[in-house]
C-alpha cells in the first residue's frame, strides 16, 4: 500500500540507533527523505545514514542539542539548504535519569526538563512555521507510558513528557486550521539490548498483558500510520504502543 | 500472507461500508453483516467492483441468536474469522429528560449488547484459530460526553471498558482488541440527526480544529491500522479520530 511518503522530508531526532534508527529505516523504505539528528552517537549516525541511502532516498545528518534553541535553528538552516523544508517530525530524542526524586541534587533535574519538554518547544517553534506556510505537516512526539501513569524512578522525565503531551494538544488546536497534525506516541518498555537480571525481566514482563517487551518494529508501524495519509483526521491524540501495559 | 476474513457489523452503509472497502483493499475477504440485507448486498457489489471478495450475511446484533447464526454461516463458508469490526450503532439525539425507556433499550441493545454478542460468538473462533484482531467502534461521546446523547454515551463508554477488559483476558491468546472513537462524522446516522437538529453541522465544524466533519474513510484508516501487523503490540487502547475536537 502506498503510504504517500515518497519524497517527503522527515526529521527524526535521536535517530542514530535503536528506535530512532528503526523509524528512519522504515520511513526510508517508504521513499521518504530523512533528516537524521543525533547528538553524540556520530559513528552510529553515519552508519544509519549509509543504511538509509541504500533505499535510494536523500539523507542529511544534523547534530545539535535539542535543549538549545540556537542548535535547533542551525539544524533547520542545514536541512532547508540540503533537503528542503520539513514535512514531518518524529521527536524520538529524550533524556532520563532512573532514580527516586530525593536522590537528585538541586537542579540536577534541569537537563531532563530541557530535553524532554523544552526540546519539543524548540522543534515546534523552529519547524512548524514552515509547515504553516505549506499548509500541511505532521509532528509526532514519542514519550514513555510513565508520562501518563507516573513512575517513581522516572519522576522528572515523566513530568516533562506529560507537559509535552499537553503542549502538543494545545499546538494541535492552534495549527489545526493549517492542516497540521500533532500527535504523541506513548511507549511501553522497548527491548533495545538492555541487560536485565532474569528475575527483574520476568517481573517486568508480568505487567504486560501481551507478555513480552516491545520491539523496535512494534513502533515503526504506528509511526508510519501517523505520518501516512490514512490518519489525516487524527490530531491531538496520544497513541499508545505498550503491549497493554496501561489502558488509560 | 494468509487470506484474512473480516466480519464487519453494520457494514451496509456509512462507516461500516467504508471500513469494509478499505479492509478489502488490504486483501481481506469481508463478511458484510447488516440487518438490512439490501444495503449489505450493495456493499458487496462495491467491494467486488474494486476487485475484492465479500459476502452479505443478515445479522441483527441485538439478538444473540441472530449473531450466532450469522457467525455459523460465515464459519461454514470460510472456516474462520480473523478480524471482527464491531461497527453497528444507532442513536436518537434528544435531552435525557425527554427520552423514553424504549429508546434507551434500543440504544443499549444496538451499541453495547451488539458488541457483547459478537464477541461472545467470535472470540472462541479466534482462540481456536490462534489469531484475532478486534476493533470496536466507540464514540468520542464515550470519552467526553455529548449533550443529547446521554444513554448513547453510556453505552459507548461501556464499549471502551469492554475493550480494555477483553484485551486483558484475550492477550494470552494473542488476540488484540482496540477501540476507535470517531468524532462527529458525515454518515447516514448523522444526516438523520440533522433532520431534527438544525444547525448541528455548522456548530460542530466551528468547534473542530480541522474545520470539517469526519468522512467515513477517515475512520476506516484507523480501523485498518489496528487490524494490521503494524499494531501487533497495541491492545486495550482507544484512539479518537476526531479532527482534534477532543483530546483526552
């Protein structure tokens, strides 16, 4: 089925490896041109770019800290010059510390807020005006289910991402008349090669009705759907991909 | 890929017809289940015209016996049912205090009991077959309420809760059960409401960020996503397709 993604320019943040790489390759296989963002994983990003090119599409590598508006604006300059304006954004980048709130030092939480919430604001502020000018665009933000259910060890990043969900709903209302869709994808725990103790893993899996962790290609389907023309009337929504871990 | 059999209720018109046509385009054979046989036959001809396979089967979802017969007839022909789309629905929009018990009963029988009946009869077929995808059509009225639709919203709220519990119970059988919640849609049901509620269309178009009602194909895209392998890690969820009218 033609998802009508051919020659669309899609920016994927945190795209060097794992979920971001999976999404980039899935989109490239549908004919989309990719602006691939990374912050530190340069070697992996170069390898992902090579794999993207094998699909016969264009790829532009951009680096920067999403917590910095200036970096994000520089990314736009490079993408617009080398690829053209962005038709869709998949914000996969994030930053979280796994610990209890009272184990934080004062201000140690700032980076999580800057990446997970301000990063989304920076992307929207920088790229959505081009979408308004084009009268179409799709903005997808990826969060963890903790943003909706809470998690005592992800207490700050969950709060920041919950803020990002709310931001995207308001933005969806603001830019809906320009034909721009803003949606959130909420993930359960994805198997990205983390090394869990067997007993810990069994305990985690018990919380998933589908009795397994997510895989990278569990997520790509949802992203393809939200970027395709078959979801054109969906906006301001949170779409979970979580094996039934939460049903809110 | 195996030829999938999809049982779609209320498939003789509106959203059900569009869902059937969309699933047929994705190589599924459609059981067009409807209480109005002429309408069902019309849908079948449309599917055949686009090169697909379908049969019309009479089914009154308010009667467990009728559903049982329809399921038996389908299984006799195709040996299995892979996909169930519970789409049949009906409403009469009026203030709750002016509504009558006969209307309440009809609304609950069609919108909630109908889905309970088909699940009771079809889930065992899916369990035996080792494969199943169920998509229940709810309504945004279930999530945010809707003046003039008190009992309808209650029945559809029941559908959302039924979806979550059945998703938990069926996960061990690898059956995914999800819910699509359409916003106001341009369907025969909505046109019927328009005959006695003037001005509702204009008022809604003003309130929807995308400034239009849903077309049946907008809903069909979301249903197709849930029935696809793209959504294999998604279960127990509700997706609003509402042009941004509601964001919960």
